[in-house]
């Protein structure tokens, strides 16, 4: 099978390439070289000439059967124009370039941030989406662009929480790991009572593998991924400290966190693609073993 992965040099993209290149031909599309892919194509999907580059690539090599669209600008520094380029223009240009030889399946890695601050948790796919910040809003626009492409390809949108794993630097869990590895104290805002959703990156790789093997029947599907449990930041921290055999003290702090309670209802993904995330303790053990390695 020929699989294209956009954003192949990123955290998730590299994990996906390492996994799928063992059995399939993986073409990595990224601004930087992707050593894990079978072949790597340097491309900036936000640029206006990228649809022609994609068309040429499809014509000169085997066109993709599956495209995993993981290219994205993550939350952080940048203005709205940066997010529009990375999350909207790149998606528009990608599907324009695929029109002549569309794949059978496109999987889009979206985010739970499209829900903004939900009124009820766990949040399910019927909850209003939009997102009030540039990241969530532009990822939602990317979803809507892909919805217009369902007459050409089957589309699966996976809305994901924060991902963690060795090689990631800016997730909530990775932020806990740094002091834990040094046996330093870990301070938790909102007294450690904040509910957060997170996934080890390997759970997402397995979900995408399942999706390719047996995609949902609908031409366009949206599914939440997540840990599937109501887990407080104090519980995340305790499980990680225990897995690392760390001596870090966990200190609840009265200062309010800027985040809000959020976790996802993942019943649709369980039913449609047999998504089964690891338990909290299992996930932390896998992560701790990665960090030790």
C-alpha cells in the first residue's frame, strides 16, 4: 500500500512513518526531510504552487491509496495568518492537488480544541464546534474543507487531545515529566483538581492503523479520541511519578489554571474503529520506559 503522510517530520508524523514503513511504502510530505519514511518530499503545503507539486508527484509515482494529513501548526506563538496558512491553506491545497487521482481514504488529525470550552463533559461529537482561539478555529475550518472532498475520497476526522511521548516537548504530560525525572517538586494549579485529557502517541498510531484497515462506512466521519476517563491533573502526576520511581513531591496550588475541565466521549471511536486506549497506569509505564531509553 502507498501511504502519504503530511507533516511527516513532526512528532506524530515521525511515529506514523516509523510504524507504517515496516509494511508499506510511505511517502513523507514535509518542509523538512523525514528519514523515517520510505521516500521524502520537501514541500510547503501552504504555498500556492503546492497543488501542482502534488499532481506531479501522483503522476510520476504511485498515487496514494491513503493520505494521513498530520501537517499542522500547534498551539503556541504565531498570529492568525500563521494558523490559516498552516491549517487551512495547506488543507485546501492538499485536496486540490489530489483531485485528479484521489485516494480511497484521507485521515485528518484534528483536535478537541475545536469544541472550545464545552458546557458538558465528556464532550461528544454532537457538541457545538468552532473554537474561539486561532488553533481550534483553523483546525475546524480544515475539517470543513475536507467535508467538501467526500465525493472523491472517504474522509475520517480524528479529534485528539494533547499527545505525549518521548520526543515531544510542549504537552501537559511532558511538562510533568521534566521535574519528575529530576526528583523536583511538581506544582499543580487549581489544586490538582483540573480534568485533562491526553493520549500517548502510540494510542493514536494504533487508532489510525485500525482506521486504515477497517474505515467507518460513512463517506465523512468525525470521531473523538482520548483517554476515555475523567482524570484529574493530580492523578496524571501521581501515575507518572510512580512509573518513573521518582521522589518528586506533588504540591497542589490555589492559583487557578488557564485551562478548563475537558475530556472526550470516545464511544464512537470504540464502536467504529475498535479504539482502545491504554489505561492510565499502562500509558505511564510505556512513557516512563521510553524516557529511560
